[in-house]
C-alpha cells in the first residue's frame, strides 16, 4: 500500500500547479517548433534510414528515448531555468548550422545531415534546460543523451571504422583458420584457402551490426547495471565481440567453400547471414552482462 507521503508526491506530479504546467507547455511548444523548423532534415533522415543498411536503426532512437523518459521514476521536481547550459547547447546548435550552411555543397549529403541532426538534438536539449532546468535534466540524463544516436555517422568515421574492422577481422579469421588446421596463405586481407581465395572486403566489416550491438550494450548497461565502470566495461566489450563475430563468419564461409565448393560464396550464409551472426554475438554479450550484474549485486549487498 502507498503511504500518505507517496500519494501526496504522486498527486503533486499529476497536478504540479500552474507555473509547472506552463513550463511543460512551453517545452512541448518549443520542441514542436524546433521539429517543424527541422522537418526537411528529419524527412531526409527517414529516407536515409530506409535506403541505408548502416543507418536503418535511426528511427527507433527517439522512440526508445521517449520510452525511457516515460518509465523514469515519477518524483516531484521544482522546475527552474538553467540559462548557462541552455546557452552552451544552443551555441553548439547554431555552430553546427553555421558549418552546414557555410560549407554547403562541399559537404556530402550524409555529413550535411549529421550536422543538421546535431543541431536539432542540441536545440531540443537546450529547450529542456531552459524550461525544466539542470536538476530535472540530470535525473533524465540517459534518455536525453541517448538522442545523440539519432545523428548519422559522418562518412569519415564510417570509413575509419570499416578499415579498422576489416583489418582486425582478417587477423581474427586467420587465427581461427590456423586453430582449425585449415591450410591458408595470407596476403593482407586476402586469405587463400584450398580451392579459393577470400578477400575480407569493406562489405565484410560488419559495421552496421557493430554499431547496433554498441547501442544495445549502452541501453542494457543503463537498464541493468549500477556502476559506471561496469557500464563502460560492457560497452567496451562490443569491439572484441564484433571482431570475433566477423572472424567466425569468415571462418564459416571459408570452411563451407573448402569442404562443399567455391559456390558457397553466393550462399545465403554469405549474402544474408548477417542477422544470424549478430544474434550469435548477443549471447556472449548477455553472458558478460549477467556476470557484471551479479558483481553489481554483490557490491550492493556489502554496501
């Protein structure tokens, strides 16, 4: 049963009084205005998500952020304006807009959209500081910060990640072939096996799965872990998991080509097998999360 204090607090949240209702209405109106001003970049973002495998996760980000805000503990908060943080974030938004407009046609579509989305998120968060203030924003830090994932990765970042993942995946695959005793000759990212040569191309980097796995780890760490160090550890585990997943996928395809035939490079497991190996990578991630969560509980029990 709820205590009288709990009922009073919940009643205060439902009916915070005219000043608080005005602040909520002001934030809602400001968010709608910012969204209307950015309607064209937002439409481009949806088009990008529909056309690009890498950025197909973008539309779900604001949905997750809104849900996390919805499940936040309902407590009475005395709103106030925090002008300093609001000004800084608004400056970031205007700076992003200035760069996007100033560079103009010298930017490709993806980089231009990334700057526009950074501006959009900055203005939204600035509105939160302006109407609700630092105490409330601090309590909603993760759902608000999660919105940064709506910003598409710039092409330079994508290229850098792909190259690093390709090199590391080739290393992992070569090690796995040696462990299985498969004869192999390696030249850079080309692995020559009996009857076939496999090139670990940029399409084999698994960057989309890696990005989605990272976002999943960040979300899971916030929902299930208390310690900041353990949250960082879970997110950091994504990189070795992604490399091992890619290496294992190359190993499977290589062994199929060696023992069945070179035509297996056109098989489903090569062309459309990404989701299967992504699902497999969730298993060790879940085990790591389970282990970290158990350690979290032990620390809480001793505290």
